């Protein structure tokens, strides 16, 4: 789709300059250095720049221009884009700053620019960006210091400075790119368009991104999920915290969603979230060179016991398994390793091991069917021939389909070995834990890639009834609905506890008879919030007499404790025993829509914050994983010989709530609290609910 | 104490060799290169090595020898040490391998070597080590590739290869050392002796260590706590996990304590535990050059918004506070920064900032009384003069007593700036999160250093009675004591619930009258473990009649459910209501002694593993911090308007338990479960206990 953005036949630089140090000069020089198509500098004040004829306007260029790089002042950008439109330009990269990031005036300019682009069907990168690169096509349409090396990593970044830092780091560390995009303010083209582009780009095998926000959340999930099945997507999303988010808003004015929602979104999309830029660079080095392992069983090969222990520790924390080497492997190692070596995992070839010994050990370990990947450690000890070890690692890897990550731990004496490894396509990390974390990312991706995402089964619902109920509330300007709106749950097949209302003692008896005993009676009053404190709750009423007595004593108790309270009657509810309380909640995230929450009731949520989040829509698998991912999950499955609760029924309610809140975007917040879960096969019942409606506009 | 180890007048190399590549040659060459005192090669087969007269035996050296470096085969080490003893040598560094790490025979050789050392009052480093260095004194008594740079960091490592890797890394990264010790098998001198030595060494200001185990746990805590008050101690302790620990035992045969106990020990000692070697190197770079901040309020200064956000995120996770800049600072920044800059924290000087602008901003931010430390970020953008920024940072720091850590994020284009910073004594980290973590370590140390460690108040106890009780159990070969031994708790002033035993109905009534109502009755039988299941528990007995009825029905119920059970009678206990159950436990750690555990009862411990650990002895502050560090602590202090419980009483019990288990080393495990805590000022009561005694030998 964006092929003539990255591989245009002709490029114009509008605002080209002859002055060294000017962005308009840097962009042009970069293009001249590598680009093989036609280049048209545009600047009304110049005749020639860098040996090229300069044009007063893009309209003066006779040739068709595929891509225009715009480096004129912000104010001049809209008319410039207009000219581009008239000249039939298909893509523009607006490097100029002074737009949304600069305040209200800038935001207006940005909106105007976007309108013009839409009118002329131009696609725009930026504004306020460093530019773009396609090292494969030889296009450097940026003011970066130099062209990136060619490689198979497509990277995009919402921060121009992080582009610069990454490119500089990559140059020093031999990392190459297939595409490099500075997203800037993402007025038009954003992460979603580039994700789709990178997915279909044959020169790209890994996608990396630094993002501060996401433009269209649900589209992002859809695209990223599809892309992730084909290529790993590793991203850093900054502004994770309140502190960080403040910096985001002053930086690019992006409306940041909550970090919980982002995590849920990345999880749903199968995207690998890196916590730091360093992690991202570590992971993509592994992805760009190594095969994806088929399991998490890792072998460690080392010439230093201490490094082996540190690596084993790190594997444990990363959730990687130390492979149990097969008997054959152990016997094989015994044949040529010295007696003092360790033949078990970590395999310690000892400090004086030759490169040949290392190579033989690596070969045999890679062949072990119990091993899914290898981490190879080297300390540059007295007898250690680091460069030969590097060479032999590369040689042994050629015939293997398992990933090998190296950690040659040192400085000066491992430098050459490091260069050999990098040139040979084996990532080397200065410290073992970084190799372990990267191996973890490979394994995670291996697992995610093979996941399927079945659509939720359809939920049978009486949507019309639900809609009428919500419309009625809106008409009455009612913003908060409570358990008097249980019909909404019923409409979606969510079981609710039998409930009734009465304003006389005889009504109370009648309702109780209908509900069935035992019942609970609660006073209804707009003035009473703590019912227990005023004697406003009666439990375990077993028959008519109990109900009558309860009604009379409650009225007199409440009247005595709170003579001023207006009493509208009592609520009657079937009393449910032997269950466990859970909470199902929903908050509508601005970026990603309904974010569902699950947790055990009471202190588990309130004190221990032991909850899980998922984005709608939920299928049953999602619902089950949501339930099982809280720490207190064992309390639902039966701990210490206690009974197990009906987790399937809870999962079913989660799926139905997901459907309900998706059907009605006017529902801002939603909570069933508590949902009483009975023992296995006995179901669950909503005991109370609370729902907040959007202000109608 | 060890001064003539590190700064000897004369050194012998026993096992010196003329063959390049041999350890005996490497050690001698290293000495010859830098050492200014006398060097005596010892090797019966040579006359001259490296231009020095070679001796057949150390006994032939006429001069007094302070230090002998031993590189002969393991078998020859004991006679060699014997000769050293006779020659009056004070210190030996045994580089030779083939000792404890090599198996039973080696372990014998090691024990023999140690005996000889003790006999002749020789102190030994190693065996199985790389050697030692004192770059300040010009001593390189090791077979390392080269001498370390001089600096103020004293480092010791239990792994020779990690010495090698660290030295090589340090050389490439301009890190210098005051002392460098490869500990090897630590047969004689270990971490405790060197900690004490480094504390008193005027050239050392930071201490770093890589350890796989600790030899004398309680001595370590005592020494490290004292050292930590004067100089930061940063250490990596590997073998943290089950997987890692296996690797440890095959590596050096160290008996590793549990990681929980190590954490508790490091905490008690005020030592900073680094999770990885990389973290350790990061932290010590900061400690070796920067002042300790007086608070956690950090200012971020950046030329790149994206880096600022990432750093703010990291500060949040690290528990650092983003400083609120004073009005004066903000006004000051406004005076010279461009309008588009950010004057709030993170302060963004913008991508085209000059070095002067950076410097002026740094100066003003450092002066802000709301700022305790600064993290300065630089992305090498088009206009960025990285080297000038590095120079100006060093200049501005000179007049400040606040730490500044830099992160120049890039590769090639930040290299020179990095070198300038390092040479100028400002740590630079390739990625901002590493600067943040290091700042966190500085802040943590600042807080720990000022902590006081009051001794526990004396506990009034009837130690004689407790001793008699335990002796009696031992005499009867009783290994497990239950609540029948409540007298032990009473002897230490720990309140226990009134409890009695009865084997007839009338005894039951009598006991109940003594205890006071309500009481709980439980069947006593060696055959019944689940009392509830057989009707063996009766709650809320309010008077004599209740007790009689309960006794009779219990006997008949239990008889019916479990006719074969031998019933020895019933237990009667005062029923305590309105309390919350907590658990106090103790396990005796092999390295560090009594490790106390605290948690809320039931699922909080069993399912959520929400517990805290501390090593005895506990003072009241320790006990309170132990209680408040569990996640579910709010449940004790009153959440959602609930009452607060008597935390002071629990703390008091913790202190008493600590005293009790310290007084009686024969107590291997100990648990009060549950301890019932009543509302504030109402105390707490042990409801049950369990104690395991050591096998007597």
C-alpha cells in the first residue's frame, strides 16, 4: 500500500537549503548520497543545490513526483501541501515542527494540513518528525546523521530523538533496518498503517516500535493481532505511569490510555511489550537473527561456573526451564570434556576450554531433543581464545534450527569476538541476564504465535428490552442504575438473585412467598447508607411469621435510630448461602473501549488489588484465563480440601457482560458486586449491580 | 589487619615458571611489571626467570617474605605451606586448583592446608583463585591479563571467571579499583575478613562483591552492618533459585542458605543487593563518583521528550519522586530556554539545545532546594554537541554536592562524550533506566546509612522453666511439642488462651469453670486429625449444662463416626471472638540462624504467600516493619471502617519469640498458629503452637 512512499521513483525536497547545518540541507544531502531516482530540490531563493536544479515551486517540476519531503516553516505547510496536491504528489513527509505539539495555533495548522491531504488524497508522515528511511531501497528521506545499515527490522518511533538515539546505537552495534519511520505527530499515517505495511514487506521480518499513544485502539488490536501471527512485533509504550503520563501530554499531546488497558490490548494483539528501549533492542536482535524455539527448555553452555549460576537464576525468574539433557548428550559430553567439567545443565566446559571443545559441546547440546535453545557464555580467561569460539559458534549454528544467544562477558578482550558474532548473525549480550530475557521473548512469541483467537460464541439476548430500559433511564436523566435494573442482566441471560420490593407488611409477605425462603430484608430509604447501623437488615427469614416480625421490628428500630429518615419500603431478596463473592466490573477506556475487570470480592479487590483485566470482546477462553490469572484463584478451585466453585458459570457471565457493554456504548461503567458463585454445577447469581450512563449530548 | 597482604615488602612466587602461557609465568610477569618490592621466584628446576634469581625452596630465600603466591599442583600445596610457615611467611595466596571444588580428595587437601596455615599463623587467600591485586600499592599477585586501573572500588569475587570478566569490562569502561580479590574456596580468608579490611582501607570508598555463599552468617551481618554505615557495600549473591542453587553446589560446594534468609540478612546488614552483575557495575560506578543524595526527589534534564518520559516512568517504578521544581527555578529556566521548552520536570531543553543552554539549565536545577539529584539525558540530534555537553556537565558538577547521573543514548556519536564523562568522574549509562536504577541505589543507601539499629529491649523470661520443659521433652525423646507446652510461651511472657484438659465429664465442667465461658471443646485422640469431620468440636459453650451436653454428644458422635479411635479426653479452651488470626513462625537457617516469618492466617499465608521474613534478633522497630510489610497489612489497621487490631501486641510477641528461639538453639522450627489478635489495646493470644526439636546427639 505504501510502496511508493518507501520506494518512490522521484522525490522533491520542499524547503531544500544550501546551508550546511540546516535541516533542508541535511535532508537533501542524505537523499543525494543513496537515492537512485530523481531528486527535485524546491526553494524559490535558489537555483542549484548539491548540483541539482532547484525549483521555485513543486508545481514547476515537470516530472511526476511520488514523494515530497516538506521542511518549510509550519505556517507555510498548508499552502505547500495544497501545491503538492495540485502537482499530483502521492506522499508527503512533513518534517517541520510547530504543530499540535506547540499549542493551539499549531493544532489548527495540523488540522488544516490534514484536511488538504484528505482533499488531494495525499498520505502524510508527520508533521514534526525526523523523516523516513528504506535502506533496502536506498531512500534516506530524513535529516538523520547517516543512513541506517540494511537489515530485516522495520522500526517506527513516535519520538524523533529516540529515532536518532536508536540509529546511532544501531550503527555502533551492527544492527540493520528494512524500514525506519519517525512517526512525529501521526496526523495522518500512524502505527496502524505502518504495521500493515511492514506485515506485507518482504524485507521485514521483525517489527519494532516506540509509541507514546495509539490512535485507533480497536483497529490497532485487529491489525497487530494479524501482523503478530506472521512477524514478531516488539514495542515500547512509554507514559506508563502517572508521572510519565504528565510528560507525555506536555510532549505530543497524545491522549494516553491507562497502562492496564494498554497491557490488555498488547496481550490481546499478541504484541511483545518491552519495558525499556534497551529490552526492545535486545529482543529484536534475537528475533532478527534466530529461529523461534518450539519450547522453553534451555541449555546453558559456559566456561565459567559463576556465569552459569547467574544464568540459571535468571532463567528461573524469566520462566524458562533448564533443559534436562538426555543420557546420550551427557555420555557424548563425557567422551571429550575433562573429568572436572559439568556434564549437566549448565554444562561447564571449564576455564581452559579450547574453541574446539566449545564447538563440540555446542553441537551435541543443540542436537538434544530435550533442548529448545542454547545460551552460550564465555568469560575471557587466561587460555580462552574468544575469537575462535565466536567463529565456531557461527559454524555450528548453521545446521541447527534452534536459537543460540551468546553472552561473552567482558570488555576489551571480547570485542573482536563480539564483532564476529554480530557479523555472523548471532546476538551477543554483555551480560547473561540480557540473553536470558531475549530468549524469554523468543519463547513467548513462539507460544503466542500458535494461539488461536476464536470469536466469542453468540450470546442470546433480548437486546430490545435492554435498549428500552436504558433509553427510559436516559429519558428520565437517570445516570446511575442499581439492582432495580436487574432486568438488564436478565435480558442478557445473566442469572440474578430473586428480588422484590414491598411497602407494606402484607406486600412483604407476598413477595417473600414468591421469592422462596430463606429471604433477606433490607430497608429502602434515600437517607440511609449504612443499613446495618440502624437495624435495617434482617437475615434468614424462613416463613411468613418471620417476615411479619422482621418488618415490624425493622420499622420500629429504624424509626428509633433515625427518626428523620424517609422510608420507602423494604427490599426482599432470596438469601444465598455457601457461595463465594466475586466482582465483575467494566470501565470504558478511551483508546480501547470496554476494559473488563475480575476479582474476588471484598478485601481481595480492595486491599490486595488482586484483579485481572481484559478488553472486550471476551470469548470463553479469555474469560477463563481472566479468572485464573488472579493470585487468589486457588480459592475458587478449592484449597485445603474446600469445595470448588462454579468457575464455568462465572466465565459465562463474563462473556455476557462483555457482549452487553459492547452493545451499549452509553454504558460508561458497570459492576456486578457481588456475584455470588456457588459450588461447581450450581451456578452463580448477581446480588447487586451498578451502572453509570454517559451524559447524553 | 591485612596490610602486608596487599602492600608487602617482598613477594615469593612458588611454582614460578619461565614458560609463557603457564600460570606460574603469568603471575611472576604481572608482579615484575608493577611491584616495587623484592620478588623471589621459587622453582627447583630453574636458575633465573624474568631476570630474577630463582630459588629451589622458599626456605632458601634469605630475606623475610611477606607474601607467597602458590601455583604448585594441589598435592604439593600442603608441604609448600609447611615450608612457608617455617620461612616465616605471613600471607599466602593459593592459586592452585584441585581442592574442595574437585571432590573428596581435594577437600582433604584443603583441610590439611588450612591446618598448616593455622599452625604457622599464616593467612591464606584461596585456594582455587585468580589471585589478588592492589593497584594503589602496585601489587598484581594474580594471573589476570593485566593490572586493573587504580580507583576507589574494592571488589571481591567468589568466582575467578567473574573476576576476569569484571576486570576486562572495567578496563574497557574506565573503572578503577583500590583492591581486587579472587576469593576462591575461602578456606581461610573470606568475605568477612575482607569486608573488615576494606572498611579500614583509606583508598576504598565503595565495596563490591560477587558471592555464592557466606561462611559465617551472623559474623557477616555484624561486620557488614558496621561497614555499611561507613561505605556502601553492593553485592551479587547468586544461586538465588532452586535451579541456580544446584549449579552452586556442583561449582564450589558452598552450602547455600535459602534466598529468603539471604535477603533478610542483607536487609539487616544494610547491604545493597544487586540482582545482576550489570546492576552491580552500574551501582558502583555511581557510588564511586557521586555524593549520596539527601532525599529521593529527582530532576530530569533532557534534550529529547521521549527519553524524558521513559525516565519518568522508570523513576516511578524505582520509587523515586519527580522533584517539583521551585517557582524560582522555573522562572530562571524561562529566562533563557526557548518558549517551546518544558520548564517543569522533566525539563526539556529541546533537540537543538547548545551545550551552554544545557549547562545553564543544569546549574539552576542543581541549586533548587527541592531537588536531591539530577538525571541528565542526551540524544545525539542534528545540532547536539555531545562532547561540549559532557564537558559542561563536569564543570557544573564541581560546585554541587548533589549526584548527577548521565544517560547519553546512542552509539558512535556519544562515544567521545561518554569518555569525557567517565574521565571526569560522571557515570554515563547507555540507557536511561540504568541511570534511574543507579540513582535509586544511591538514595536507598542514603536512607539506610542513617538508620539506627537499637538493640531489642530485654525480655523478662523464666528461662530456667523453659529450659527444664525442653530438657524434659528431649529426655522423653519427644521431637514435636504442641499446645500442651503453652508453659514455654508463658515463660517468655507470651499470652496464651486459657486451656485445659479433661478425661471425664466432671473434669470438663471443672476446667470450664476455671477457664471462664464461653469455651470451646475439642476431642483429644491420637487417631483423629480432622476433628470437625467426626463431630469432635463444640463451640460457644456458655455454662455447665452446655459443657455436660457437649461432652456426652461428642463422645457418642465420635464413637459413631470413628468407632476405632482411641479417645484420651477433651481439650477445653476459652473461646475468643472478634479477633483476627495471624501466624508467627520460625525456621532455623543454616547460615543465619532463626528466620522469623509473619503473615495473616489461613489463605493469606497458604494461597497468597503473603508473608514477611526477618532474622533474629528482632527489636520492636523490626517487628513493626515486619508486620507492616505484608500486602494484607491494611486488614490489621482497619480497612473500610473496620476496627484496627492490636498490632503493638503482635510486635511484642514477635520480639519475645525472637528471644525464645535465640535462647534455645535446639528449637529447629516454631510456630504460633493462630495467634488471635484482638482490637486495639485488647492484646492477642496464642491459640495453638507447634515446635520441633533438634535430634539430640
